[in-house]
């Protein structure tokens, strides 16, 4: 019996001593139908100082568009958009990186874009 009490006490001390707190998060997800008959889905995640957003739009005319955006606690932001039309085969793929004005004050606030076809 003494071994059991000692083992339980040791497990409780180790468990409480190594426990950490979790960051608060807030998740939002909603779907909506657009006036043209398409469906737009939005997923947003708010964490401790960060923000993420994922948007998807599906058109009844065969066009699919996806966007993602991320911002970290240092002020850096990243974005990406891509789209594709299943009937014509046309598509696009774009993204940007906005450096933090606090970490990179001499960057001039420029967006660093990339474009691909």
C-alpha cells in the first residue's frame, strides 16, 4: 500500500510540475450562399497574437478560388490566392510577404509578390 501511495504522489508531483498553460484560441467557420448561387466557406483562427484565415469560393460556373492569410506575433504577414476554372483550364497563383515594420524598419513597407501561371 505504501508503494501505491508513493507512486501516486510522485505521479501527481511530476504531472503538476511539468504542466503548462494553453494559449487561448478562437475559431470561426461559416458557409454562405452567394447571390450567383456559389458557396463561400470561411475558416478563421485567432491565437495568442496570431491570425489565420482560409477562404474558399466555389462558383456554379466552374470557378474555384482559394485564399489564405497568416499574421504572426512579430507583425509579418503572408498571403496566397489561387484560382482555377474547370471549363477553360485558366488559373492563377499569387502570394505576398509583408515584412514587419518593427523587425525590418528599412524595408519600406513593400510587399514582396510572386506570380506564377
